[in-house]
C-alpha cells in the first residue's frame, strides 16, 4: 500500500471490531463487534455515555492501536496486519487526530505555529498556510505561544488546527469541544464540517448536544455496541448484527417491557409489536 493512494471507496471499513483490555484484575470488553464504514466527504459523530467505548473506537479508527479481533481497514491498510512503521507513516501523512487531552500531543519547546508547520511537513505540504489554519480555530494571535502559556481550550484548538492542516483524508477528533465555550466550539465544529465538505472523512466523538445536533450521521455506542444510527433526516436506523439480532434504540426498547416481540411481515414492511400475552 502506498500512503498517497487516492481511494474511491470507504476511508475506514470495520467489521466485528473488538477491543479487550486485559489487566491483572480481569478483562474489559470496550468494543464488542462494531461494524462501520466511513466515506470520504462525511461527518460522523459517535455519541454515548462515558465508558461506552468512544475513545477505544477512535483510537482504533485512527490506526493508533490494533483491534483485539475483527477486521479494520484504514485508508486501504489492514491495521491488524500492517507493520508499526507503516501505521506510523499512515498516521503522520494522512490521519488528523485530536486527542481527548490535547496536551498529550504537544511539544513544550514548539510554538503553536511551529506545531502546525511540523504536521504540514509530515504531510508533505510545504505550502500550507499555517496562519490561515490558526485563524480558523481562533488562534491567529497566538501563533508565537508555547503550550505552557496556552489555556486548555487553546491547546485543544491548536490540536484541531494540527489535525486539519494540509487536509488529511481522515480526521478523528475525540471530544474536541470538551474544553471550549460556545463560540469556540462553534468555530471548531465549522472547521471540522468544512473539512468534510472538502472531501475528508471526519469522525468526532462527543456527548455534547452542540456536536450531536450537527452530525451528518449520528452513531450511538452503548457498552461497546453500536446501538443506533440517526441520519440528518432524523430517521432512526437500528443496527442488525451478522447473527440477525436487531438492536433497538432505547426509546423504542421501552415499548417492549417484557422483551418479547411479535414480528409480522406485511408486503414491503416488517412490523414489530408487543405480544398480547407476553409470557
Ligand atoms: P468512552 O470514551 O466512551 O468514555 P472508553 O473507550 O474510554 O469509553 O472506555 C471503554 C471501556 O474500556 C471502559 O470500561 C473503560 O474503563 C475501559 N478502558 C478504556 N481504556 C482502558 C485501558 N487502557 N485499560 C483498561 N480498561 C480500559
């Protein structure tokens, strides 16, 4: 795989994606069989309560870790099978990543502008307009500052500028508005949406309604399982796994307190109704 290939199909394809953390005290299944495709030019938001697996999913999608089981192709590369060097090159050149704690990706000795310039050079873009990218996230006047003199919110916006410079094919942002006020959150969301409009596949995790209401596509994680999907049309789509199990969104699940359902096929529709005798 060459890292510069143009891909006609999905930027990310995941099937039965599983992530297990093992420790002395036992195993935690953070992801339990997630199927997902991300297309060029799309903005996808992954929502779900704390601990539902959002960070674990985004860490895999950005090729930072390998799945415990399942298939994962990112920009044409098989993440489970690729060498560490290939994954590093892929990340540097083609994947923008905003970590949940922005400070983890920053270098104390570099100014904000030097951070963005460094990432542009990893992406082989000598002509990137660093000042313009800093302006987009509202850091136009802070280009000469180092991380130690920037607030948490400024560091987070710098991480977004680094993720977006030189238009990577894939942008993965883990709760990128967590430290931002309304005005700056809107700016960051506008910038992420613009990247999707220009052809990047953008995936953002959040439980912030300011973010979820802007989603082109909204995926919900619950206990490591993708439970429902809402497109911008507000049509709620439930997920059927490979074994044929249907996972209803929580609002519909509440209609079936006995957890029994009658399935009726009628022409082109399949109806689910609560049984008259739930026993
Ligand atoms: P979210 O981003 O939605 O808060 P995470 O992906 O961080 O969810 O966590 C999902 C589950 O995996 C949680 O139960 C969490 O405690 C566990 N987990 C996450 N990272 C680790 C780790 N490095 N070691 C052990 N367990 C972890």
